[in-house]
C-alpha cells in the first residue's frame, strides 16, 4: 500500500517541510511493528492511543536484544571490553539525540527518564538558582501537568509567581496576552511545542523570540512534537528542549533534555551519586561537567540504546514524510467526525498535530472508550493530565484519538463507523 503524499505539507515555522519523496510505504512501515498484527476482542487492533505512548518497531527491539545479548555491562569507568562497548552504544544514542534535535553538541544532551524528569531537573537545578522572591515563571493554559506542577512547586518554594497565558476557543495561545504577561520579572517561559489534549502546534519560535526580548529563558516541552515534527532546537531558538523516548517509538523510562551549553555548565547538580562527580572527599566534592553532572547513578543503558534506535528509525523514515501522512489522516478524521451527530471537537487550532479530542453528547468519554475497545479500537479517555484545558472548555474529560506513523485511512474509517454505532447505541 504505497500512499501518495500531499507534496505541500504546510508549515507555520521551521519545524515542518514538504515531504521529500512521492510515496510512503505504509505496508512496510506496519510490518515493522509486530504488535499491530493482532486482534482485540476478535477485531483487528486499531491503535489510536499514540499520544499516550507509541508502539515499538523491530529495530528498537533488536537494538535492546543486542545490548542484552551481546555487550551489556555497566557503563563508564569500566576498563573491560563489554563496559566499553556499552558505554559506546549509550554515547552513540546521545549522538542520535543530538542529530535528531540538530543540537550543536552531544554534551548538551542529558539522558533522563522522560519529559517529566527533564522539566523537574530544570526546575530543581536552574530554577532554584535563578528564580527568587517576586520573580515570575510564565506558562500557558494548555500545558500538560508535567509542565505545570514542577513550576508550581518551584514558585511556592522560592516565593515566585506562576503566570498563565490563556488560550482561545480554538485552543491557540493568545499571543497578545502572552506579551502582556511578559515582564522584566519573567525568568522563564515554559511552553509545550504541541498540546497533548488539543493537538495545537504552538508557534514556539515566535514565543521564544518574545520571551528572549523580555530577558527570559525558554523551555519547550517537546513530548508531543518530537513524534510528528522535525525539531531543530537551533532554529527554534529555545534554551531547553525536553522529550520522551516512549512517545517516539522508543522505550519507556528514557528521554532527553537538551540545554544550551552555557546554561547547563552554570547549573548545579540536582541529584547526587555515582557518575556525576569529578572527585569526592569529606572536605568537599567537585562535579563532572554536563551532561554527566545531571546523570547520577547507573543509567537506563538498554533503554538509551533503544531510544537511539527509535530516533534513527524515525529519521530514516523522514519526519516530513511522517508528518505529511499524519496530516492526511488528521484531515480525513476531522472531516468524517464532523458528520457524527453530537460530536464536539475540542481543539480546532489552525496548526494541529494528529490528535483529536472530542466529546459525544450524552455519552461519557469513558463509555465511548469502552465501546470502542469492544471493537478493537484503542483510544484514551480522561483529562489527559491537562485538567486546566478541560476546565477551559467546560468538560470533565474527552475521548482522544491520536494517530501515529503506522495508522491507516481504513483505521480512521473504522473509528468513525464505531462512533456512529456508539451514537445509535446510546440514543
Ligand atoms: N508533556 C506533554 C505535552 C505530554 O503529552 C506528556 C505525556 O503525555 C508529558 C509532558 C509527560 O511525558 P512523560 O510522562 O513521558 O514524562
């Protein structure tokens, strides 16, 4: 099944570009993901919960199996061959992250457990040093709890103020309001590249430019952007970029924080232990330079290796091609779902990634999720760790279908047909 791609994948900024080739071999892509070839409740699995976590290609499984089967040992400091091979494989993954983000140096890439840990690291290390009483941290109303709560904790501790730029009825950040909230007191602006609950693609380059003009540092939560858009941290002009392995077809328990070298070098450690020191004595301890300063303890070695393999897999497919294919799925689903009686789309931004949040009149989102599951269709129902977004749209929860690089037009049609049936079932 070779799909013709729209050659004119639109872009608001640097992160997307037109598809490089004319075709995207969906059959071949799907064959890379063995988990997809199964039935759930007697029906072919339709996996539309990609914003929560993506499935894994064989390349990732093979890389992890090779790590365990061929060269696993603890990393760093080891003089023996396996330790050196493990270290090299993990550092190779760091280089894969650097390439993926177009970061200037692999030394600016810190391995973490995921986006949540990356943001907590910045809050605990950079934040405690740079945010003081009366200072402000600016976020937006569409953030995931991971990009809210660490800043609340920091502001509480430091006597600072958390400011929130509102979103409009489409789910777009109101840039004039963001401008109004920026002030010389703003130390940091933390913003999602893509909203997990709405699909909105934020104009992060523009936001970063405005924040920098005000003298603030910019952190981008890239958890939902990395699987869909080509990310270039230099073009975006941000200072920190965080994302998770499990959302880019890699393992869970691993992710990356990219930070500008001069910021990382000036940051104190946030966790102490093995691997992050230069020298230890009871008179005083000195610390390793970044990135190791922020990687205390034995790391997730095999997960890092799998993460690198996932990023190489995505890069080989080509993010512009992936993004263009997903845009086709999103357009199809948006059009078809408009015909489902009582369906309200939550999040209608002009620039969206392949995430569709919706409510169905008189049916609780969890019931929609359960009905769809009976048909083999996996979606997510709930507040999606974005309760302020739910509050903004006056709903307790939504059902969310989110597409990945292996989803098909037939799967979109299956979802829509099942929604029509649910509609009939509940009256
Ligand atoms: N930020 C966004 C926008 C997300 O969608 C998620 C996960 O859903 C996170 C942060 C947290 O990612 P993780 O749970 O991998 O740390």
